[in-house]
C-alpha cells in the first residue's frame, strides 16, 4: 500500500493519520478537509475560544508542524466532490487524487425521524 487518503479533518481524521505514522506506515498520507485550518477541538471552540478565554492555536489538535514533521499532506480548504471506488480515486474541485486505501471520517449529522403513530 502506497497512499492512504483520509477524508474529514476532524478529530477522527487527525487521529487516523497520526496512528498510521505511529504504527510505522511509510507510504503517502493525505488528510483532506473542507475547512481552511488544521483539525481542531470542537467543544472548546464553542466555549473558551469564542468567549476570548483561549487562543486559536490552542484549539488545534496538533500543531500544524506535526503534519509536516510526519510527512502528512494537509489538503485544507478542499472539498471532496466525488469518489470513484472502482478506480480508487477521490475527486476534488480542481483535481483527482488516486489512493490505495480510503478512510471516510466525515462525521455525521442527526436526522429526525417522524414520530411513531399508534
């Protein structure tokens, strides 16, 4: 395996790429996220940071230098527009990336179900 792409630069995506390197994976690792900043902690953002009690750099799960030091390519501000599993490709707005393994760590949003009627 030569290239692992992780889609979703939240806590799960950041943990995944760090674990790959800590486990000794030596191939290419790319972390793709739609937001323009490195992975950050969500709860402190809504509390400490927005209230002015915390600086932005303290929000990041790891310093941006971590990714460079561990040869992890950050594709921030990039939106995945499609996945071709048969061709093993991820399409971004402006280019297509090939992968050997793909991790989808995009999270989810709750969906309300209609109330049951008896």
